């Protein structure tokens, strides 16, 4: 990138009521709705890195709105608008900061579960499989290889942690937390959205190995919330270099995790700075995913 792109690490918007600050998002209370602002922060191993990734927040927002539209017939979602001019004057006056990285969304009661869906044997799933032929306790056939497509799509829920690692739970434990009807709906809708997205992505040369969804409840109905099928929440592989039995290169933040492991960081805060070449390559990977999946060549 020859032109230096401004990086938004955090927002301070006088006149707007702060609601919550997450690892990569700043939320504001608009009374009847929430303002989701995707910053350029990046997290790895449960720590926020001091270095931002140019365009990251805009790429995540553009991808999320794309997937919300593509899957809205499977499940309603929390998106009201991603158009800054439709969010009121108090928001619009910060358009230089917020345009392209903001969503006005419905307020919901958040379901405290990470709904992880896996289509391929990778990451922690592969590590577990090598020792027990299971993924999150689910028994799989023996003889599967790294990165191989699973015999069937797996739903492996986890409890959401405000800090530290999420904890994998069984479907039975999920039922104990949210009830049988809600548990089955979370499973079925999460799998259906993943499979719809995976089919679309494969047509565009991208394999979605796995992803995670978050859900909320609004008037008794499950609503898809937060971000959806982004390089932050998913494992994306280029189809043309995919080979069973190896770890494919990815379009997601695994590249950053790999760098941090290579330099020997012990995963304990504070996280180290990222060098310019890693920052630039990460933006390129995120942009590549955006272009392939949506045919959009740029962000606002």
C-alpha cells in the first residue's frame, strides 16, 4: 500500500452514549438501537495488539452486511442500516470516522454462547482428533487427515468468556443452559447459515473451514447478531492451494497468530507490536477475502 491509510484504534464520540467496548468494537447506545463501530484493532490469543490493521474495520463491516443479506431468509439479524446518513445527526457528524465501519443494530438479549460450526478438520479440532479421534468430544471416523472435509458439518458450542478462553461444551450442556428448543434452533440455524455461506464461498474460490456465530433474543425470536463470517470470526482458505494433509494458507488472522508464535511470544499481555510488513500483509489478506467473496474491489 503506497498511500498511508488512517487507522482507527478507538473512538471517542462526544454526544453519543458509550455502551460497551469489546476487543475490536466500540458500541454506543442510541436509545432505540445500538451503534456498532468496527475499529481497526486486532486481537490474538485473547489479547488486543497495540498495532492496528488499516481498513480492517471497514472490511469486517462490509462482509458482515453482505452475509446478513445473503442469509436473512434463514434467520433474521440485528442489522438496521449500515448507511451513516440513516443513523441520525448525532452519528452523521462523525462520518469521517464512522462511515464504512458502522452498523445501526437492534437491541437484543444476548445468548451467552459462541455457536461454532466446523466443516473441515483444522486448528484445535485437528489437535484433539490426533489424540482421541474426536472434535469437542464428538467421535469421528479414524483415518481423517488434517484439513480434510468432515463427513458432516459439526456444531460445537462454547461458553462466551469476557476475558480468557471460551470453554467448549457439549450439546447436552447447551440444553441445560438455554433449554432444548433454543439449543436445537441455535444448532440448526447456525449450520444452515454456515452451509449457505460455504456453498457461496466455494463458487468464488474460497473454502470456509469453520466459523462462529453469536445470537440474541428479541421478542422471543432468535436474531443473528455481532459480526458474521469475517476473517476475524472464520477460517478462510484459498481453494486453489488447498491440499488435504497440510495447513492451507489463509485469508484470516491466523497469519498474525503464526507471526506471534514465530517470534516466541508467550501469549501473556502485553502483546508485542506488529512490524509494517505483517500489518500490510494482513490488510492484503482481508481485502483479498472481501474481493473474492463479495466482488467488491474496495471499501468506503
